[in-house]
């Protein structure tokens, strides 16, 4: 809970920002007019109540978006309480023909007015898959500009069509890059710039490239405890978004209010095993088990007919009213940590077990397996990986990814079932096996993840447990940043490794790679990076020696290692496909400063 001092600080900020925006805002729009009679009571922050997180028990998490200076239309339910949970701002310069880094953003576009002093390249990464014309894509990542690092404030003004305030402005402190503070209004704060080269000769050679895109991104997600609740009055037709990094230049987000939407806010997922277990509640090794999922809104209303889900075309091209989402990185590229991973929106399911053997999967899942005839991919076997796992995407990968490679995109029009079948291995180790479904729903301004995990007992009725070698995440992930709210909205870390296997086109898939990379790159993770016991529980858990284990955190290594193991090729895993192989059992038995 935030202190009374913080509430007073916020009230002072509201007053200061109202004064500031009234002065500078006139440069871009007419100064807002405050009606003599408000059409609704002014929102209040209620101290010491259940409403601290998200304002009130029924407040909905609202996502705002601005693309190249234009606010994306926001449709919301009339009279619904909200809190701002997500903001995405993007400015881009396309069709650049020379390699100038991100200098074009300093000359044109709505981010040109920002303070770009200090900007520098910090990482780069090629895309493993070739483009359709045989060229390759490379991305370079830039940080440390003043506008990225300094404290800034965003204020959202609800207004009517005549630029009159219709409610109290919402002040959002997005903090600064290098320090988390209790006054921050978002758990995740990522500001950066990216140069994408679209026509490299090879994975490592972009000589002569003539096709570049430059973009700058602001990604704010997961409102902290104490988010300000508000309800839009009926005459609100727009939100003016002021950002202190570009004073006097507000963004306008058009608002349409829907009186009687077809569905409710929120989402839940149910998983049912259609194949019954044996008399003692267990399944035999080698069994085929069919499952069915059901997606519902927060009121319990189904989001799809029994037996089917929407097609990919219906979801991506806008005819799916309930807001079910599928993988969309074909159209809006995602990059772990640096670019819009929260907007990837993959819907998929996995089986992994037995629980007592769960560990990261290091075997690479090939693209050919995605494009093959089987809907379900086996990503780990007991003999090879020490754990067994299968997964399936929705739509199945042969339609989802096959449709992307097919000029007719036939797979995207294919029917999608709400059932699937997993096959237990004939040599299945007895124990508990976990089945998970995860996805995302976007509906009337709400953009939220969901997940559900159920347990199967295989050849024993006695439950078994996973032994996790890291924790406690709650020392940082709290007050709005809980794992049950972030990522896929799952705090069951044992149920991650199956979906997060290394893919032939996305080697950084494993959780240990992503966790090291994100915490290693984030300046807001305030524990010493070399202090492994901040997360690791045992000395044995840091003794895995491979490029992927080390170079997902480290950005360089000694010349002797370069000579023996090759240069660093990937900011995520160090090298290529060999990066997950154990180097040797005799080196890196400890880590300087690890306290383990």
C-alpha cells in the first residue's frame, strides 16, 4: 500500500501538471475548458481499501496506444471503471536508404523533439530465418538517450469533442531507467530505439544494405499497487495524452463508448480431459489423452462455440468480436526484452512431466517440425532431455506458420478445433504431469494474459512436485508485478519449460536464457548482477556451462574463449545451435561474487 505522503505527492503532481499543460498545451490545441458542472464525481484514491490495486474491485485494465503520432481508436464500455495498465507509444521512419543508426528519428517524426543526447548502440541481433528474397534481417538496439533514462510523467486528460475536461486528469509517474521507486506507476518501463536492416547479404554481413527502418518505443505495462481508478463520463470522446518529455505536444486518442457490449471484460480458461482416467484416477504410460479448452469472459459467457475456435484470419483481420488472440509477430515483429513481446499474443498448450524431473529443455525444435503434418510437436524426451514434453499452438503450427510461408495463406483460413491430443511416452516415469494453456484476450480496451494448468497422474496416484532451483521471485515481483499478472499470468514456474524450448528460428526461447537476459539488461533490477544467490538457491544450479547459460547475461568473454569456442554471434545465447551443448564438466564450478 502506498503511503499518505505518496498520495499527497500525487495530488501536488496533478496540480502542477494541470498548470503545465494549460500553459504549454496551447501550442498544439486550444487550452482545455473545464465545465462549470462536472458530469460525474471526480475520481478519488481510496486509501487502505481493497481498491488500491486497480482502483476498485471491478476496475478494468486499460491499454492505450499511439502509432506514429496518431492515437489508436479506443472502444470501451460505457460507465465502466478503469485503470491505465498499459501504454505503447511508437514513432518510426521507414524507407531509409543509408545506414545512419537511428539519426532519422532525431530529424523527423513525433519523437524528433525529444532529448537524444547520449544515445548509443548497446546490442544487435540477426533474425535466423532468411527473408523471402534470400536476404536477412538485422536489428540494432539503442539506449541511454536522455529521454529514455530521465524521470518523466504522463498525464491523461479525458475530454469531450470541444476539448473540455470531462473528469480529473490521471497522472502517471513512469520513473527513471536506473532505479525502481515506490512512486513508479508501472512495474515494466522500457524505452529504446531500434534500427532494422531488411536486406543484409548474410546473417553477419549487411554491407551495401539499402533498406532500413528506424523506430523508437515506449513500453509501459503492469500498473503498480495504487493505480488511479476513473470512469469516463458519457460525453468523453477523446483522451489527450501529455508526456513531459515532449511538452505542449499532446497525443489524441479517440474514444468510442459502447452501451451494451456483447461480452463482458475479463477472461478465464477451462481445460477438460475428455479421455477418462483409469479407476484409480491415473493414466497409463503410452496413453493418448484428448483435451478440450473453453474460453469465457469474466461473467462466464463462452467466447467461442463448443468444438471450435476462430480461424486465424478471423482473429487477425478483425471479424472475431470476442477478442481471442493468436500469434501476430508476422505483422508486428517481437524481440525478447527489446520489442513488444507482450503483443506477440501466442496461444498454445503444453504437456510436461513428470514434475520431479522438470528442467529446462535444451533440444532445438526445428522449423520443419512446425511445418510437418503433426499438430502436436514432441519437444523433449526422457532419454534425451531428462523430461518429457509436447506442445501445440492454436491454430496448429502447420497452419499457423505454414500459412505464413504459403502465398495463398490457406492455413490461415483452416478451421481451428478446441480439442487436441497428447501422447504419453511408453517409458513414462510415474508422477504428476502438467498440462497448461496460455494466451491473451483483447476486448474493448482491455489487453490481458491468461493461463491455466491442470495436473495428470501417470501410473501413480501419489502427486509429485517439481524442485525449483531459483527463487524467491516475490522479493521483486510484487505490488502489481507479480508473476500471476506479468507475462502469461502464471506463477507456476514448473509449467514453463515445455513451451519455452529453443526454436530453430528463436533460439532464446528457454526461460533461463530470457530471465538472465532481461535481468542482465535491466538497470531497474537493483541487485548486483554477479550475485547469483539473489535468484539461485544452490551452488549446483549455477554450474551448467554452455554459451547459452553464460552469454545470455555476459556480453563478452576472454580471447581464449573466442579462440576455442568461436566469437559471440547472438546477444541471447552467444553462438548458434551449439550454444546449448554442455562445454565441459570441469569449468565454471562457481561464479565470482555469487555468494553460493
